[in-house]
C-alpha cells in the first residue's frame, strides 16, 4: 500500500473495492489512488497549478519525466536567452520575481525563480516518471494514468494512478520538430536542433545556416554573429519583427495597454507604424510582413511575432544574411530555391517544438475534446475531469491564468465531494448508534 502524510495517495484496493484492473496490470503495476488531481509536467505550467492547488488545500501528485523541474529551460535553451517579455508578465501565481531581478531576467535567473517557487510552495514532483498512457474509465468515472519510473533501486517500476481529475501541463514545447530535408544524411557536417545549441563559440569563423526565423532563429543567428561566425538565416514565410521596446517601454506592454481602449486592428496598425519609424522597412531585407497584424495573428493562429534584441541591425548590415527556402543538401553544401548553392560548415534547426500529448493521452487528444478549440481564456477545461494548462498559446502569462482557473475549478469539486463524504460517514455513524 502507498500512503503519505498528506494523504495525497493511497492503495486503490482500500478506496474502490469493486475496481478490478486487468490481471496483467495487477501483476506488473502498483495501483495507486490519488486523493486529488494528477498533474503531468513539472515545468512552469505544472508548478503554477500545484501552487494554486496548495493554496486551496487540495492534495495532488505531479509527475515529471525528467530529473528536474522546468527541464526545457534547464536543458534545452541557449546560454544568452532572456525572457522576451517584462518579468511582471512572466511570473507565476502568488509569488513575484525578486525586486533585484532585471526587467528581462536571464534564463539562469528564471530557473532560480522556479526553484524558489517550488521550495516556497513545497512542491515535490515525482521525477524520472514517464507517462505511458492516460485513459478515462467511463464505467467508474476515473482516469487511469500508467507510468514507468526510472528512479527505483531495482531499475524501472510501473505504476498506475487512479484519479478523478487529470491536468495536462506538459506544454506545447515537449518534443523537437525536426523537418526532413533531401540529402541531409549526406551533408556530412555538424547538424543540431536549436534545443541543443548553447553558444556560438565553437562556430567561430564558420559558415552556418540557421533554418527558421522565429525568436529562436533570430537569437541563434545573432549569437553566432557575435561569436565571429557567418550565419545565413532561412526565411520561408512571412514574419512580424517588432522592437522589443519602444522609447524604453515594452512593445508587448504597450500593445496590451492599448487593447484596453482600442480594437486589435487599430493596435496592430499603431504598432506597425511605430515599428517602421524605429526599425525601418523589414520587407526590403527579405523579411516580408504577413497581411494580418501581429496581435491579430497571435490571436488567430498563435504565431508569435519576433521581438528584436539586435538581430535586425545585423541583417541590415549584411552580417546576418537572409536566404530563401532549401531544396536539398549535399556534402558540405545546401541548394536554395533561388538556384544558389552555398558551401556551409554547420546547420542549426530553429524549427520549434510540438506537444507530445497525443502520444500518451489515449482515445482523445486535446483538439478532439475541445480544449484547443476554445479560445483564450476558456481553453483550459475539457470533459470528464480533464484540464490543460499552457496550451492557449499565451506564454507564461496565459499559463498562469489557466493554472488559477483549473485549481479553482478542481478545488470547488474536491470540496463538494469532501462534504458529501463527511455527510455519508455521519449518516452511517447514526445508523450504527441506532442498532445499539
């Protein structure tokens, strides 16, 4: 039997005597009843949910496949990374950043903040535990979450958690997106994803092609340039490039403030006018703008504009070259759609990430249950006790709002069930007395 002092989880047999897992599950898995929700993911989204539940005095278990919190930030980010938005838009619920942190904290400061956040709210994830599947059992109205833990003394152990509520907090950036390119296997040189890129130091003097022109592609190109490499950035589609700040004020904050009084289309027109004044035309340097404005495009398609931190000036000076799409790779070279063939030493794929939820959330993925179909800020609640945090494409700010909504909703249901259980126990107690 599994218990802990907070009664977060107990043996399933003591709670549901009529629940009969399959024979192979009984033989191979420890079956655990969770007295509250199971949270999958111990990144910023999962931590925010856990802290919000803690304040509501609702027990939970949080599962994390890595050996640390915020593994994406700790293991798959480049050294120069800073938060793109001011810290007040990136803090998690109920604990602000320290006053001595700069307006745009570094990744190391953000990791320090997350560590202190977990300590402050006594959040203790079950590390090295990978969810294999999560399935809703309609007969009993419960979720069955099967995992493999690699932290046991005797190698891997299998568990099955039984719970009424499941919170998916693995985010949109769980797995690398690595596109297929003809001839890449014959390239014969260094190829890595931006998630494995740390610094441009080892690329000094080399010709590097960066595939992707989002915030990561821009910053990697800038870092390469600052370390003496010669980067070329592949731009295959239109992109909004905005200054991170306008007259010392965050562009994002300006936009959010204006949207309180102005329609989105007018906010976009105003920001694009200011951008042209401060950056100049981006189109003539190969960065064509979309027809839809940056905030409206974010709302419709979830596509984030690039907040420039210095890369555009390098593009204008020619130190970062813009090239069109790729046809194929060859030994030490790449052929572009305009017919040019470039001799290159390395490739960095700044091609983004995707969610891994469809690989383990059985039968229904987030889109099918309706979570991703609901616009912000209502996209956090699904069916049958399923919740999602960090999938509304609103960054850390949106994830924090999701987390508070999820915790509040679960807390109300949990407290209602607790009252019913107390009444049931009291009724049985009265019947027992009447027999004497």
